[in-house]
C-alpha cells in the first residue's frame, strides 16, 4: 500500500498540484492536457463531433449492422456499453461538486470539456478498433480484445510495452476503487439510510447481479446494457426536465449567471477537472 501511495502522491504532485497560475488560481497540468489535446484533435479532425454527427447516429442506430461482420456486439450495444460505464455518479455528484467548488461558471467549462472531449473519445475508439487483437485459441477463441493497452504497445511499438502494462495495472485499480467500489458503496449507503437494509445484504445482491452479467462476457454485457442504458438515460433526462420545468422562471437568470461566472479561474479548474 505504501508503494501505491507513493505513485498516487507522485501523480498528484505533477498532474494536479503543478500548473500555471492564473488570476490567483493554479490551473493543473492535467486540465491543460485534457483541454489542449481535445482542442488539438477537434481542429486536426475538422470538428468531427459536428461534421460526422449524422453518420455517427446512423451507425449507432444499426444502419450499417451486418451479422457476418467480425466482433461480439452490435454498434448499438457497443454504444450502450460505453454509456453504462460513463453515465453514473459523476453526472450527479460530480456536477454538484464542481458547482460547489467553482460556482455556476463551472457548468460552462463542463460543456466545453464535453464538446472537445468528443474528438478525444473518437480518437481513442478509432485506435482501439485499428489495433484490436483477434483471439484464435483457448477459451476466448473467436472473440476480440482491444483498448488503450493494446494500441499503446502495437501502435507505438514494443518499446512502449511498459506503458501499456502500467495502464492496464492502473485501470484494474480504478475499476475496483473509483468505479465499482464507489458506486456499490453509494447504493449500499443509500439503501441503509432510506430503507434500513444492511450494507452486507445490498453489497451481496449487487455483486451477485454484476457477476452474473460480467461472467457472460462482452456479449451478455452488450445485451444487458442495450436494455438498461436507454432506460437509465430516459429516467435521467426526464428527471432533469422535471427539475427545469419546476424552476422555469430561474432558467434565464441561471444561464446569465453561468456565462458571467465562466471566466473565473476557479470555475475553469472545477469544471474541467
């Protein structure tokens, strides 16, 4: 654990603590890299998040699906699997925390980050497709494997294998701690607070359901998320619209406040970080 803490302290120091001072605030290196790379890719790809939006919607809707194509899931299932791993606590607690620390202006920078982040995500997915590996032997024969750890090694060359291994190692830690751990704890804590359900019961049920899905491989994950993710998105959007309509008189002034406070350095740090 001491070794992991040293790694965390090192990354925190050089990517979060160190930055460029602006208006009394320190803009972390991580924020600069995220926005900078997103803006570069947006320009380099010709604003692909706008110019190819219609084509992306057609692909996700299944227009180009072919049962004879290689792969384990359809285009729509790939989309919903990605959404199920993206939409979660961060969309609720993360937004509230950003506004708490950065004020209303943080929302503006969340919009900017999301806009340029589309080009970054497109690049990541394209590289994952280009450098994915077809498994021909063993238990997983006939499936494909890909992701950053693959395109780092296969795209940059064997000399970068150490980075691919490091990424895979850190991703495994992230999956258990900032991903599954936090979400499972949030579910258990709320069920105990609201309905007096012991945390071990909700934890056992949650882990059992998740295991039943994950152990079925990406094919079962795709089938489950293709049903759950749209429902989750509809509930999320419907709930947000209810809140907006209940406070319709404050919508205009709120937008004005967001843009007035947007160029406060604190808002920029909170909204992008």
